[in-house]
């Protein structure tokens, strides 16, 4: 068997390489090591080069028709590499994968339609959607405290209901994170899309680039539903390092989708492969398997090398280890740098060019993507430069010319002692909100708070949007006390035209709030429609074979029973006779991180004082014990009613004061409580 040399360093200057030619325009320098563009620096698969040379030995380059062997090569590759049987009649050529996305958007949607994406994700998804006159409907991925990403299915269903999209794009495997979605996840996505009449387009350009011996799971292969609604896009370009040869393909299993779409493509000859694309693709799929296997082994070793290097030399930079592709998603948030400072640090001190995490959308703050599809010597030099840049922070501070002070106006507010710092982002953006939450929330070196809440434009369906970051930098889906204070801030400061009812978007959906004013005309109290409590185990989420965890024992903790319920965030409710001893501070952190919670959980300790009265102590994930928790109070009330311990309406007594809760005819919990402004000022951040 031929052994291929991936250690060979190839000079790509003067070859029109994007990563070289556009570097100065992008970064202001030409002398950087380029790790920002996702194409590998290995010599392309020799079988492809040989096939192209052989074809170009013929002096006539006239009109061509793809032979049946061209289509069979693609179908055979999908069968051999992925165990997916595709009829050649289900295939079409695409003039590049991004172009294929544009063609799908133009055929399966209309101007003004919403299209769902899951940021942080490949930045061209947004640009091709908006560039074709469609709207982006974002369903951000969820990242847990261990750094693991998952899909927010509750959020996806909500986006489908609220935005009524025509199409969804799923990135499988995911770029930039490198996740291979499992079959169960893909089935749930397909089922939700089918329920709402949405076409699912699956970008599988990295499907061949599985690391660690993993196997790719094509989206359309996971169920009959998925096969009926999915357009799959793939290409040999990333796999065999030939992105400069524009060649891609589609698979559409459903005759219902395929016939019209392929006829439309044929009418303008979008489905006609140029001769170079045809020759390269067939050669890759028929003769490139050994080259790819060796390339993947080399990439696996590169990832191992990078992981070991970072752990030993740059422990503040964390890697989300890729399951597929040749890029690494790196977490720099421990450096607590604004995003533009981070980019400049790597450019000016490290002399390396990485992809800016912010370009991938929400969730990219504090992250960078690094291409490891390079010879080991280049990777080693790049990592050494990265380490040197990070080390320079301790001695030199921020990059030269960038030691500026950023002024951040803020308002500190509390709801029953659950206190937050509010920053107005209606007309400005702030880099790295998670790091800012850590810095500003410090009790002794900052202002001290349970977290920060950013107020942002709401879009078409909401007056405003709020994002909540706990004091540890983690993002929460919802906060009952936080949203009451947000409503007061919006109303009292005329952020939008004053009205007594506001709609505020959160990661757990749009919430309706009613403003009650005092004699001074300012907000005195706020009633929030918190929605229906959710007990279904998969939606909370909580691991429970019974389908619901209602007043059930907790594995490994004798004598304790718990009710799992979501009221925007996952909650575990424990009924107690008293709050004596250290029950909250002892059991709180233990239960927050218990293995039953895929995403950790808020824990509420509840004493029943009467049929309409509860007392509660709250242990919040990412914050510890707080004086109050609005979603926790709703969860406690819902659990008390569900277990027959109490009935609506309910007063919930917390350390910081009381909340009044009721339930309407639709099963929605209505929460009423105070919102208080503490002080305002300017925070100076270096």
C-alpha cells in the first residue's frame, strides 16, 4: 500500500490561495501563520491529480455528459463509507455546497420566509439566507458546564411555532464544533420539522471526515420521516482537499421533493458537472479511500498533539475535541478578554490567524476556530505562537495600542434579593458577555451580583430580548426575578414606547409581562406569564425511565424524594419539614450536579405552610444559594399542586420576600412580584 507524506510542507504563496491572498485585508498583516480557512495544507489526493492530468492529455475539452459511472461512484462511496444505500436516480450534481444551499433556499422558500439555523454555526448559513432575502430564525445550541453541546429541542419547537419557517439547515457533522449528531437527535429534528411542514436541508460536507474511528450518520438515513423531508448536500472537496475544484452533490430520497427540485435545477443546467469536477469526483470516490484513511489517522494524531500541548502549556485555553473535521473549537473565555482584544492578541503577539468565534453567531463569544489540517511542524509552530501570546498577557497586558478602557453603563436591580446587573445592548454590542458576567459579578472585586442580563432588540415578535449570564459565565434560559426587573428597566427608561403589556424574548420563549405602576408613574410590580410547567422527563430534561419524576427517590441519596419540572429552566423540588442545619448548602450543590440532570438543575427546598402557602430556599446552578428564584418558585408551586400538597393560588415566601402565583385556564402560571432599582453607574472594563 502506498504511504502518503502529510508532513510535507507545501508553499501556497502565488497560487491564489484564499488563506494567503485575503489575509492582509482580513487581519492587517501578511506574515501570519494561516489557520483560519477550512482547507487543508496537504497535497491533494494523488489519484485525483493523476486522473486530471490524464484527461487533460486529450486536447479537446468540448461539451460532456456525465457517464453512469460518475453517479455510481458517488452512490458506491456512500454505501461503502456510511452504509447508506442511495439510488443514482436520487442524486444530482451541485455547483458547490454553499451554492447548493442557495439553490435550496430559492426553491423551497420564498422571500421573507424564515429559515432555522443552530448557532454557533458555519457563518455562510446566515449570509446565504439573508443575501437571498430570507430571515434567520436562530435555535442556539446548548452548552453545559462540562463544555458539551446539544440541541435545544424545546427551543426548536418554539421557533417552529413562532417563526413558521419554510426550511431548516442542520450542519451534520457540525461546523465549527465538530460534533457528529447521533441518530436519536436527528430523528427528533426530523419529527419536529415534519410536524411543522418544514424542509430539512442537511449540510454533510464533513461527513467523510470522522475521527477516532467514528461512523457518520446521514440525516436522511435515520427514519422514514427524515428520508421524506431531507435534502442532503455533500462534496468531495473537504475530504480530499480539493475545494478549488467546485464539485458537490445532493441526495433527495423523496419523489415529492425530488421531481420538482431536480426539474428546476435542470432547466438552468445547475445540475451539469464541468469536466474537471466530474473527473475529480469520480477519481476521489473510486481511488481515494486509502489516502483518506491515512489523512484521518494523521488528523487524529494532530488533534491528540494539540490537546496535549494545550493542557500542558496553555491550560486556560480549552479544546472542544472534534468528533469530525479538521478544525478545533477553542475556548479562550478564561482569559476574560473582549473578542476584538483576543483576535488582536493572537495576530499581534502570536502572529497567527484563526477564525473569529463571533463570525459563527451567538455562542461564539470567547471562542476561536483553528485548522489542524496542516503538517505537524506547522501545527507545532502555531501552538507555540499561541502559547507565547497568552503568556504575554501576564507581563505585557493587552496588545499594544489596545489598552483602552471600555465604559459600560449599567443598572443594578433586584427581585426579592435575586440581584442582577443590567446592560443596555439595544444600540451597542458587548464582546464576551460570559466573561463580563464573571468579572462584574465578583462579590469583592466587582460589583457583586447573581449575574448580568443584557437587554437587546426583540425583532418582529417581541419588544425586547434578554440574555441571562450567571456569575460563573454560564447562560440561563430564563429567570423569573430577572425578567420582572428587565420589564421595569424597559418601561421606566422608555427603551420602547411605554405600554402596560410587554413581550420579552428569552431562550425559553417569548414571555408576556404586565406592568403595575406606583404613584410616581414608575413600575411597582410586574406580573409575568411564565407558561405551563413541564413535567415530561425528556423536556425538563431529567433522566427518568418512568417518563416523569414526580415525588420519586433520587439514586444514591437515601431518604430523599424529588420532583423534576421545567419552568423555563430545569428544577428539582424537594419537600422538607424544616430548613434546619446546612440542608441547602450541603444538598444543593450535590443535587445540582447529580447525574440525573443532563444540563445540571436549580434545586428548591420547599416547606408547605398551608394549602395556599409555601416557604422556599433556592440553590441556583451557576450561582449557589440566592435570596429568591422566580422560576424556582413557579416550579415549587407546580410541584406542590401536582403532588396534592397545595392548591392555587399560592404565596411563596423566600428569603428576599414573597411572590404571588396563580394558574389560568390554560395552565399557565402567572407570577406577580416586585422589581427594585438599586443603583446605576458606569463600569470601566480594561
